[in-house]
């Protein structure tokens, strides 16, 4: 029997990890591609993504209270639906979030690295944050608190400068909310869902929070609500100051926000903030993927080598080191916008399993009505179907590779 993880995280720690996971990815990576497909309609897409995320969050909270162990929906799927649905959830989470880790490392490097050194700085960031995780989850929570405080401060500065420094909202350029059609709006919701996926990290830490049956549900809903408020304020400001066309073509929306509003002096501040946000997201991603990999390895759905827990620091050190090596390789080939679509594909499948699992829970463990799980399941399927074709194609191939691996493992061709 493998060594259990230590319960060291309280409610505030869990909320901070969730907010840090979401805000970094959403504010600095999702709005531009969402604007490209939906224009001003991304605001409707944001609302749709938030509704689906809320349904998924309540399912995750309900399940985490009954199964307070590492692994998130991988564990819930196995317990409620069977081994194959559990494997699908775990595999899609690991591959989607591994791609997200590479993307966040590249976002960090793109903002802070000198020209020509992007990949090197990205690798150094991955190495440094993996080291932080290696020495214990309490250090992860402490660093995340520092990062998210800095990021929220930078966002407040950017929004205030954008609103007060501009000539006013560019209403004539905003256009109709449905100008790009409902398909574009739903596609933007699928891309923006990438920004809400951070609350999953709280569920994957189920073996490390105190009083998990109470802490996890409260932390998930609280973190989601905080992130939604931040996204709505920033999205409205970006659209008002930049307009949908400039936002769609921007690789650094928050930098363009202060420049367009006549506050170019704040550009370095926005770049530092973006770098810190990416670091916060990457830090939480490494922690979450490592623990899901640990849970899968315990059940032999990943190599058993990854099931080790460090005897002193109580972390899945082999899983995290392996992840770091893979992500370092990915930063050489990953594209940020493609990574967002691919990650959304994997995470939406992950939450489809979560909703179906929560639907099967009995009255004793039920905290939310089944209607939310039905709505969440439908929402996941619709958003998957409207993602970019390339994301669906690549995601389908990678999922198929995972299925082939498990078939061979079940047949004991290898372990």
C-alpha cells in the first residue's frame, strides 16, 4: 500500500490555489481567440461558459465530499461508473493539462524573456516550479498566495488605467452581440471554458485538505465566483477600450489596453503581471497533474513507477519530475491558441464524466439537484462539438492512443 498524502491545506489555501489556477490562464490567454470567433458576443460566451462551469463545479464538489482522495474525476468515474469512464477522465485531464502547462510556460517566457530565449526561459520556469512543488504542498499554497495577490493588483491597475485613460467606450465598433452567429458564441464559450478549469485542481488535492467534505465544496464554488467577477470586469474593459477587432488580433491584450489608453509607461507592469499570472497557473497545474497521475498509477492505469510518494515531503515526486520533462519537450513545439482548444477538449470530456458520475449519487451524498448535472452534461457535449476542428481531431487521436495503451495493459502486455 502506498503512503497517503498529508492533510495540510485549509479553506483559504484551497480557494487561492483554485483562483490562481483560473485567473492566470483566463485573463492573459483566452479573450483574444474568443473575440476572434465571436466578437462582442464573447460576453455571452463567457456567461455560457460560466453556467457550464458552475454545473461542473457543483458536481465536482458533491463528488469530492464523498471521495476525499487524490485523483478528482478519475476516482469519481471509477467509483460511480466503472474503470473505463474513470480512465477516460484521468487520461483527458492529464493530456489536456500537460498541454496547458507548456502553454503557460510559454506565456510567461513570451512576456519576460529576451528575444531568442523564449524556450530556455520557459524550461527554467518549469524546472523552478517543479522544485517548489517537490518540497511540499504548503510551499505551493504559499507561493500561489503571493502570485495571485500580485496578479490581481496588476489587473486592477490595468482596468483603472484603461477606463480612465481612454476617450470612452467605443460603442460604434462593438457591433451586435450575435453578429458572428451563435456558433461563434458557443465556440467562444468552449475556448473560454479553458479559463474556468482551475477549480479542478482543488478536487485533485482532496487528499491534502483538512475536513475535505466541507472544505472542498466551499472552495470550488468560492474560487469560481471570484474568477467570474474578475473575467467579467476585464472582458468589458478590453472590449470597451480595444474593440473586438483589435482584441482578436492581440497577443498581449492587457499590454495593448494600457498602451491604447495612453498609459504606455504601465506596459512593463502589465508584462510582469502576465508573467506572474502564468507562473501561478503553471504552479497549480503541476500540482494537479502530478496528483491525478499518482491516482492513476496507483490503479496501474499509468506506469506504477509514478505511484511513489516522497517519504519526507509527502508529494508524488516521480510523477511531477516526469511531467516536468514532458512539458519541457512540449514547449519546443506547442502553440498557445491551439493548446487552449486542445485543453478545452480534454477538460470538457473530463467534466462530462464528472456530471454523469454525480448523477448516480444517492440522496445521502447529494448536495445539488440532478438537473444541474443534466445541464452540465449537455453543456459539455455542445461546447466540445463547437470547438475548432483541429482541436477535436488532435484530441480524438490522443484519446484513442490512451485507450490503446489501456487495452494493452489490461491484456497484460505491459504494466
